[in-house]
C-alpha cells in the first residue's frame, strides 16, 4: 500500500504578511509606552479632581493596554520555531490572542453601556474643562496608536484586534470631548450618555466581525478570504486527477493557512514537479502556504479509510 501513496510538503513556500514584522514590533512598543503614559496621566487627574468618569475611562484604557500586550506577545510567539511537542510552533497563539482581545473589547463596551444607561436615568455634569483636555490628549494618543496598526489590519486578525482596541479608545475619548463641550455650552446633561451609546454601537459593529473571524479560526474553520469550493474545483480539475477526498483547509496562525488533501490518480504518482506546481499555485492564488498532498491510485481492494466526506 505504501507504494501508492506520496506525501508532499511545501517547506519553501510560507506566505507571510506583506508588511515587515519589525514594523509591528516597533508599533507595539510605541503604542504600549504611549498608552501606559496616558493611563498614568489620566489616573492622576482622576484622583486629583475626584472624577468618576476619568477613573472609569482609566480602567477601560488599561484593558486596551492589556489587549496590546496580548497582541504583541502573540506576534512574538508565532515566530518561535517548532519543537517535538509543538510541531507547528506557537503560531495559533495569534488566533487565541485576537479572540481574547475581541472578547475584552466587547466586555469593555458592555461596561460603558451599563454606565451610560445609569447616567441617562440620573444625568450628572461632566466635571469641567479638565476632563475635556485629558480626553483630547486621549484622542490624539489613541488615534496615533491606531494609525500604527492601520496598514496591517487587513492581512492579520491579530493586528486588526490591536487596531480596533485603539480606534475604540479614540472614539470613546472623542465622545467625552464632544459631550463636555456640549454640556458646557448647552447644559444638556443627557448628551454624554447618549453619545457614549452611539460610540458603543459603532465599536460593537466593528468588533463583531473580528470576534466572528477569531472564533472561526480557533475552531479550524476555513479563513474568510478563501473560498473552499474554488480550492476544491482547482484540485478536482488537475490533469490525471479523477477525484479528491479528505480535503482540509485551516489557519495555522492569523497570517498562515494550511491544506491537506488526498488526490486519486489511477495513472500513479506524477512526480515531485507536479506537487511543487500545485503548492505554488495554491500559495499564489489562494494564499495557502503549507500544503500536504497524498496521492492514491484508487485501488478498490485497498480503499482509503478517510474517503467518506463524513470522516475527519
């Protein structure tokens, strides 16, 4: 039976994000330093002015620093080499980090929603011009940090999680500035909780896709940007291939995708060049870098035990 099977693994075709990893190492470092500095400033003003709003926002910003640390840690872990115990290395840590990060963001939005609803029932004045200035600093710092991650958010779910954390913070701080100005000029105390709820809605809509994608990848789902039927059709239409089975496509990390498949080729093994061409095509057309292909001749006397579509 071993004569009829061939295993091909494309070691040399690992697809990585187009953006150099070093750029994001620097982005994480700058982002964390800026945000830790802002948390210290905000906490100081919060205690000095006895402002509950500022202290609550400090807690939220602290959760976002944790989100950045998580994403940075994962981006480092994904680069660790494989070991005998962890044969894929620690690549999946980026998926787990983006899942945890999106859950943290949803939790933070839940807390803000609860506080906003309490304030709608019992509106309280925003404590003066200090809050507006501190929040304005927050807008600048968080917008700058979000911008550092903007170019990588399409290719990497982990980077998108970091981006959304900082974009959400910038929006919340902007809401505080607008509410402060509106209350000082018009006296509308209800404007603060109302704009908070609008911002929460925007952030939740943006985070929902992130949470859904992270959950999908953590369950070994096919990455969103890959159409599994197109991959199946490409493999089925290869010369000499009569049918395929045991096709699996999953994410090894937030930037790398793997594929395994059995190709039934009654004429026998076509040679390594054929397998290399398939691996190259899968990498270029679908972004699948880690390919394992098994060739079978479809011998009825020795059927493949994984031929059924219902078996994994």
